[in-house]
């Protein structure tokens, strides 16, 4: 048996943590234009004026949250040097808070003592807003409320009330500014015009990173995360190029660099090489497939599971109608009615588009017509892993 004892290698990484999600750099690179606009939009705060409501948008991983933390930390620091300027920041991530009501409750609880919290039920919406405005007035000074991933809030009400609280006399003793952040580009356009005009007084759009900007981001982390000189020539360029091509998402590029380092360490290599990056990318793509499968519809998954059973038995490529048998058995086992042949064919076509299976057209020869054969494009293990979120013990 292989040796499974654990020994620190102390190789490759200096501080691996610096590549993880939680780590915030104290300097942001490659975002000069965005930071300048954002900085200007925050200027009224330091002048002691009523803050503008600011709306940030751009795809995920383009630095919106990081830029907000960076600038607000800086702003708080500079505000402390100014007599009479009393600045508070409240930051909330709206992922998981699906309504104005839940978000308002979360804000109230953020503002209140731990022993004076309110529950997510039991108060009419208007009372929750009253609690919120009371707490804000009590706090006084200047308050910036950051609503990160604000597109998760399904209804307009809070986004209407909060930016207008002062003009509607809901609050009187506090200068309030709302900073809304959205990953969903269409969110802004779906807002009613009266909400948009108050929530989006100043807008900053964050573009996707290009390869040059991603290189800057990656080099900055390299210094902290890796030991000197362990990244082979071309590794950073390659991660940045893939990152820019895929999505321009800094998180994805950082994940790729991290996985590459992990692979180098697994192989006891002295250097992280381009080969490691290629392998890392394949692994991460497999993970994405797994995630794709686990978010897929139940019958789509059952069809895939059927094909996986056939693959395990060495019976693939399999014809569409050969998939029917195991599929019907699985439906029975899971207590659900099978969908039509046509629907199964549609699921197979979708699975093909997702890159999970491949299908080839076969001709039966003279007058025999055509039929399709399907097989897995991914390993049985990774498909199985994706399916296991929905089913107890697939395959
Ligand atoms: N300009 C940058 N410099 C350094 N790190 C960055 C930069 N932009 C993004 N990151 C890092 O990339 C990840 C994603 O950024 P984040 O601000 O969370 O994106 P968003 O909020 O737009 O989805 C974070 O780990 C962040 O630290
Ligand atoms: Mg974010």
C-alpha cells in the first residue's frame, strides 16, 4: 500500500491563504478607472454632505466587492481625521435574503444589540421599516448602507424607501447613502424608473478584466502566496489568458493559479509549470461539470444516470431507446413518472450541449433510417459526484 502518512513539504507556497476567497489585498490593481469614478461618487461624504446613492454593476469576479471594501476602509480612515464627521458603514450581502422584508430585518438586526434582535416573521413590513429608520436616526452622523448582490431582492419596496428616506421624512437626524451592487447586468434596467432614479444617482460600471489586468492581479498575489521563483515562465500569462478568454473573472483566474500550485505540490515538483496549469484547468472544468449536473432538472439527471449505468456495464455508446429501460427503472425507484421519448431526446441533446455526453448519428444502411448513439464525455466518477447531490446512492 502507498504511504499515506502526512508530512509537510514546505514547498511551492509561502502563504497559500493569499489565493483564497477570504483574502483581501490592500491594494487593487487594474481598476484605476473604476476606482476613480467610485472615489468621486463618495466625495460628498468627506465634505460632510448628504452622500449620493451609488450603484455598481458588472459581472461577478470583476472586483466590485473588493473595490467597495478598499475604498470604504480608506474613507473611514480619512473620515476619522475630520472633526465632527461621524461615519458608519453597514454592509449586507443580499444573497439568501430574497425580499425587501428579509433585507430590512437583516439591517435592523445589524444595527441593534445582539440581545434585541427581531425575527423574520411576526411584524408587518411597515413596522420593520419604522424600526429601521429609528435605528438609523439613533445612530446619527453619516451612514452608508452597502447592499451587495442586491439583485437577489425580488421586490422594489426597500429599494424605493431607503434611498428616499430623507426626502420622505422617514429619517431626520442622519445622512444616509445607499450603495447597491449587482452582478446581474439586466437588474438595473428592470427597476422601475422611480427606483432607478434614486438608487442609481451615481453609477459605476465594472468591466470584465482583460489578460493584461489579470496578469497584474495574479502577479500581486504571486508575491505573497508563492515562494520566490517557483512559478515557471509563462505560468502567470497562461492563467491570465485563460481567465480573460473564459470570463474576465479574477476569482476564476486566481482559482486556476491556486489549483496549479496544488498540483505542483502533489507531484513534488520544484516549479509550477504550464503543464500544471493545463491540468488544473481540466480539473476545474470537471468541477464545473459536476456543479452543472447537480443544478440540472430531475429528469435530465435521471436520463444521465441511465446512460452512466450503461457506461459502467460497458454498453455505451448506447442508442436512445436502449436508455429507455434503465431510465424507466430509475423513475420507478425514485417514485416519479417517466417523461415521453421525445422529452428524453431533448434531455440528451441538452446534455450534449453541456459537454457532459457526446452523440453520433449512425446510418442503418439502405432504407434503414438514422439513429443516434450516446456516450459519456466525462468520467463516471465525476458524473456520479454531480448526481449524488440529488440522489442518495447513484450508480
Ligand atoms: N483588482 C484586483 N486586485 C486584486 N484582487 C482582485 C482584484 N479584483 C478582484 N480581485 C479578487 O478577485 C476576487 C473577486 O473579486 P470580487 O470583488 O469579489 O468580485 P465581484 O464582487 O465583482 O464579484 C476576490 O477574491 C478579490 O480579492
Ligand atoms: Mg461581490
